[in-house]
C-alpha cells in the first residue's frame, strides 16, 4: 500500500511542473468534473490555447480563475 501512495506523490510532483495541461488535468487540479471544466473553457471562464488540434489550459490560468471567483460579487453570496 505504501508503494501506491508514493506513486501518487510522484505523479502529483510531475504534474505540478507542467506548463500546459489537458482539460482533464485542469479539472483534477480544480477538483471539478471534466464536463464542468470543458464548459468553463468553452465559455471563456478558464483561459485555454490551441496547439495544433489540441486544446490546452495554461497552468497559470487556474490560479487566475480561482482569483476571479474569489473577487466576483456572486462568490460573496
């Protein structure tokens, strides 16, 4: 069981060094569903870029999205 925990830790460390994330990786970091994350990307709420035919989320777009949520009037309600 300890091996499983260390594998997860290694994956999280490797994941935190990425510059561009898949939408699924972004969803995992935000602890939201994949579909919800896709909706936020398509609505422009979370910044994304296209690399060839692939949609990617810049890693620094996630803290920006959370900051926007924290400072929006709707978040205070």
